[in-house]
């Protein structure tokens, strides 16, 4: 994983982890969908570290539970 891809992954991870603070369920759902799409695009371009993928999945699960 290149430094640029790692930086992109960490940015998306931070966005995903911040989504639990969105109070409006529709807004949170839309933001999660957009973030997950960006994550999928990253995974298509680069092999993402497993630890980062697990953190992203956990953040996504947390957002879905909060909704």
C-alpha cells in the first residue's frame, strides 16, 4: 500500500468513525453510503491493510447501529 493510498484510507476511516455523531438518520445513511462507495473505490485501486479494513467495517457497523 503506497503512502498516498494509506493516507486516503486513513481519511476515509476518520470520516466513517465521525459519522456516528450525525443525529439525522437520513443524513447519516447518505453519508455512510457515500463513504462506503469511496472505500470500495479505494479497495479497487489498492490492497488495503487488513487492520484498516477491520476498523472501517467496525465504524460502519457502529453507524448502522446508531441509525
